[in-house]
């Protein structure tokens, strides 16, 4: 057993060394436990203090939405319609003469022709011989008339000598006049036959564009038969736009329009030249005929859409994102004085790059939600933020 001595005051004390080590160990254990307790207590106090200091969780914050007060803008009133493309003046061409076998066809669809230009030729060998026969008859009649005139002149020279009576002069005068009349008759018959022969040529009634061809060489054609060619006079085209009865009343000849054929991105400027005076009782639609200058993209029989400008007026102009739609129709969300969302049904007019014109439902003084309308609900509390515009 080990011992050690320590000076305590004025006395020397003998201490057991093993006992001293055990004492130091207990002191270390006690100190460590106290430290752990202090750390735990500090942590508990900290957590409790944070919990007590934190306020109760507030209700969900009102979302911030951007609103706009559009006011009134000048917008064009437009009517959208669809219809079929056609020649403005479609000219069917058939046989005007007695017909026969077609010997030549001179044009193809897409060719431009002038008024009177031959489109097809009908075989005419018989008619040519008839013309020659009648021309010969004219020469015979002229010869007879010349002879009758010579006989009358000789008779007049002899009447003074008493060889020819006045009655003979009258008879010879009548013979001369009849011969001259026969010349005129023969000449008229010749001209008629030449006209008939000329009508064997199928000619263009006016300048324009050949649209269709329904005849081939060797085909037998007759007067009053099927149409052989169709022409677009002067190449002018039109869109026969089907317009609703209500919109038809707003249209006038001269209104401008932009026509877009199906399958094309190009637009063609045109003008209304005729508004139908009647409305189809079944479809409740009428036809507005829009004249369009010739362009290869305009093909009669095709389908096209048109935007017709019928005037201008004032209306609120909204961004497209502000206008929502559902089975009930188009609507917008407005923010009222209590910062609550309200649904407002509207009627949409023209849609353009500038925005959506609203023809009814709002007057432009309301605070209208510009976007995120799909995430809002009527009655919801929001925080409006006015959109800054230039």
C-alpha cells in the first residue's frame, strides 16, 4: 500500500494514494455528468424558447395576381367566314354552229385567250364545198345581170328608131332588175354559208383564263350539247363566303377582306362586290361575294377563309391570356373592391396581334386578371398588382 504525505496547515497529513485516485475518478465522473446535464438543459431551454417565441401559423397568404384596366380602344369590326373559290364570271363555251367532228383542239386549261380566239376546230370539208357552190352561183347571177343590163341598153338605143316598143323596154328593165336581185340573193346565201362555216370554230366569247377542257380531237359534237370549255372572264376570281344572317346585315359592297386559301399561308386582298339579297332558310346564311385578282394559288372549286372588315368601333382590348373559356362560353376574372375574384361572362370580337376585343360584358374600367385565371376561383381573396403599360 502506497502512502503520501501532504502539508495541511501547519501539520503533515498522511494520505493513502489509492484512495486519492478513486476520489479523483469520482470527481471526474460527477463533473462529466453535470456537464451533460447542463448541455441538455440548455438545448431544452433553447427549443422551448423558440417554440414559445414563434407566432401561430397564419392562414394561407392571398396570391398576388397581375391585373389590367384596359379602357376603350379603337378596333376594326371584322366578320370571319368560309366558302368556295370560283371564277367571278364563269363562262361556259359550247357549240354554236351545227356541230360535227372535232379536228383540232388549240388550248389547254390554264391558257390565256383573247376574245374571238379559236379554241377548237370542227371538220368542214362539206361546208367548204357548199361555199364554193354558192360563190359560183353568185358569179352566174352577176353574169345574167350583166347580160340583162346590156340588152336593156341596146333596146334603149333602138327605141328612138321605132324598132323597139316602149313595152319591150319595160320588159327588159324588169328582166335587168330581176337579174340584179338574183345577184343579191346569191350573195346573201354565200354570206350565210360562210357564217355557218365560221361558226364551226369554237371561239372564246371574251378574254380570260381557260379553266376546263372537255373535248378531244375526233369527238362528235352537236349544237346544244355539253359544255366543251369553261373560261374565267379576265381571269378574275372570287370567294363565295358563307356569312351568318346577323353578320350579313353589317356587310356592304366595297368592304375589304383578306382571303386565305386552304393549304396556303399567303393572304390575298379582295373586296366585296356583291352581298346576297336572300338568306338560306335552312342554314340561316347568305353569300358575300369577294372579288380577288388572279393568282395561281386561287383555284376555282377550292376552299378558303376570309376576314372581312366591316367598320371600326371602340371596345376593351385584352391580352389573350386574360380570356378564359368553358362550355358556358368565354369569360374573364375581375378583382372587385374587396380584392375578391369575380367571374364575368363576355362576348369576344376580333382576335388580332394587338389582343382580343371584347364586345360585351365589360366596359374597360374593371381590374381584369391578365393571367393565371385557370388557378383562381370565384370568391377567392387575391392581392392585385396593376400591370404597368406604356
